[in-house]
C-alpha cells in the first residue's frame, strides 16, 4: 500500500518536477534558437 503524502510533501515533489521540466524546456529552447541563428 502506498504511503499518503502530506500536502507539503506533494507541493515539494511537484515543485521539483516542475523545475526539472523547466530546465529541460530551457535546453530545448536554446537548441531551437541556436538552429535558427545558424540559418541566417
């Protein structure tokens, strides 16, 4: 049976997931921008 997380634990977990996703998006964004600047 899974342990129920407190609200604070859920918030912390979600925040870290969002930050990871944000970093991944930043990397993807940088790659796209690099491609566009190389074409010009």
